[in-house]
C-alpha cells in the first residue's frame, strides 16, 4: 500500500514512550473501509490461507489476543494493518517500499500463478494482507517479531517489497524485505525518529553486528553471499562503503542498503522523497538547510537521512501533524493560495485523500501492564480528521469504531470521517478553521480522558477492574468523538452548501 511511516525512539518522545505510526493508504482511485477490532485467541485461525496469494500457513497453537485495524468488508482478506497484542508488543505492516531490477532479478518476488491447462496453481508468498495476522499474536518482544517474520519470509517468500515496524516498551525494530526471500532489520536508536515514504529506507547497516552480537542489526543468513554473487554492491566511490569480504563471508563494515537494494527513480522524486523531506524539515527546521540554492536536502534528494535526532521531543500531536501534512508553508501545498503557484500540488501529499486510516501506538513506560499501550486511531484523510487513543487491554470495542458498513452511514467513525474530509476539502477556505477547532477539541478531551483513567487504572484493586476501566474509557472516548464529529460534519456541510452553484442571494422576505 502507498503509506507513510514515522517511528519515534523512547528518548526522542515527549514522555519516554516508543511510538510507531503509519498512514494506511489505498491505491489510486480506491478507498477501503476499515474498522477497529479485537481478535481473541479463539478467533485466530489454526491454518491461515491468503486470499491474494493462496498460500497456506500452519500457525502456532498458542495465539494471544490482539487489536488490529482490518478491512471492514469481506472479499479481499483480513489486512489487519497494525495493532497491539496482550504482551504489549505492537507492529505496523506494511509500508510498501521500492527496489531495483538487479535485486528483483536475483531473488524474484514470489507471486501467485493461477492454474492454466494441465499446470496446477502455484501459491505465492506472504504480503500486507497476511503479515500482522501470522506474526503479531505470537511474539513477546519487538526483537522476537523480527525473528518470526524473518523466518516466515525465508520459508514462504513475499510477492511485494515491504517495510515493517515492531515495538515494545523498550525497543523499535524496522525490517525491510529484499526481493522474494531476503530481509534486513535495524533497531531504531533510542534518541531518533525515522521517516519512511514508500521507499527502501535504511541508509546504514552494520554487517559485523548482524552476524555477531545482533545488538542493533539482523538480516538473512546468506545476505553477504547474496550481495557478492549477484554484484549488487553499488559502491559509494567517496566512502568505499562495501569493500573487503573476510574469509567467512561476513562483511565487516558499514554498508548503505538504500544504495544496494533501493531505487532512485524519477518517480521517487515526485512520490516518495518529498514526503521525507517535509517531515524532517518540520521536525528539524534548523538542523539543515532545506530550501534555496544552497540547500542540504531538497524534495528530490536521494540522501535524505533515514533517521534524525529531533530538535525537540516529539509529541503525539507532532506525529499527527506530519502524517497529515500537505506541504503547508511551501510552494507545493495543493491548498496554497500564496506565492508562485506553478509548483502547487507537484508532489504527492502525506495526508492524501485516499488514506484509509492512521494507526499510532504509544507504548508508555510509566503505565502498568494494563493500560501501557494506547492505540491512536484516525480514519480517512488526515488533513481533515482527528485521532483518538484507545486502551488495548479490552475484549470488545465500542460500536462507533468497529461497525463500519458497506453503505455510507453517519453511525460509525470511518464514514463520518470520510464525509467530513470530502466536504472540507471542497470548501477548504471556509471549513479549515472548523477542522482546526475539531482537532484541538478532540485531542484536548482525549488527553483529559486518558489522564483521568490512568489514575483510576493505576489504583484499581485487581486485573478485572483494570480491564473494566479500560473498556469504560474507550466507551467514553467513543461518545466524545461521536458528538464532536457530528457537530463538525454539520458545520462543513453548511459551508459547502453555501458554495453551491445554484445559490441565490435574494430570499422570500
């Protein structure tokens, strides 16, 4: 899926939380209704079969309960997207990434082949449809998530290039697939944030650590031989980044995976790299020169850092802002009515029209096991929506978040968010202040609810009472945002109605 990801290490966040967040965007011209759900161990299949690739996988018999944001309508598979399990381990999957023909020729993607004549069908590998469902219920740490998914990739392969984040209260790991069966993973340093805009991202990888202590890096067992055999190394001539191979085949220096496995196409400079540029420009405005003839980085730079130490601690509001961005304050803003308009809308926005949902998991070290994870969820285009935090240690979800229907309705958060976005976009100048007030009100009230229930949960006498309070908090959150969304829908409807082409100033009086 065309998505955007941000990862925030615990020392880079405002409260010591690890944070993983992603926009889940549909392909061009499509919109996929989503819902929020809790999957119990009894609902988890013993044998999983993919709709897209037809691959069948026997799953372990001890799944944990987990939250996720699956497709609301049947037919295309689960697409669980992101979530948190009962061990307070989270993941988001997947960020579709790019590669190059040399990699895809060396390790082809494992694509489904239908039966034809006397030839039986050939199952494909795993992909975004499957990865959360077959991984998240079985892992008890972020590191464990990397190892499980890595083994699944090696066994079954994948039919697409994917980036996947794993999170616990102490660590975030980022995994990127390489061709059909290979992969690399890096622990996100605690003091940085990472941005991923649909492009192979990692710009530094320590082979020696990956084949030694694995403190911060892991990869496929045969990765050095794979690089060597297929001449994948594209050396940085100034730095000689991939040089000697020691006798056991392990490369003992830092390589640049982005150069070796990634892409730098013209399309990347329109679709991908501008998003990384804007997110880092926003969070590190003084750390580099981002504009002008002497800019360190521009929207078309291939060397925009994978991670940076932020100038200020990153909040949940910051996460929402960058994932909602449409290049505000630059000539590329599609809503811009200032300056030179020749480049208006030139680059793919981050908060694009076809965002299905945004999921952000905040894993808080100061909270107890029950209530540690907050799963922030927003639906539809982020430029016009709000996100709300939900406690994950629950057995059921308020109807407003989970009853997404096929038919358009005002009875659920998904469709209301879609309606607000479409109308506010069409009446942008008149409606944007309604959206700003909507977001500020909901975020303020959401923080108040969380602060109040954190205290109650922390003083609760037993686990049953704590889970009951988590459920109660989520219900209060649903009631709050339902009222605010309905009010905002009415306001943007009014503004757009006044802009109808058949309007007339004279009334009956």
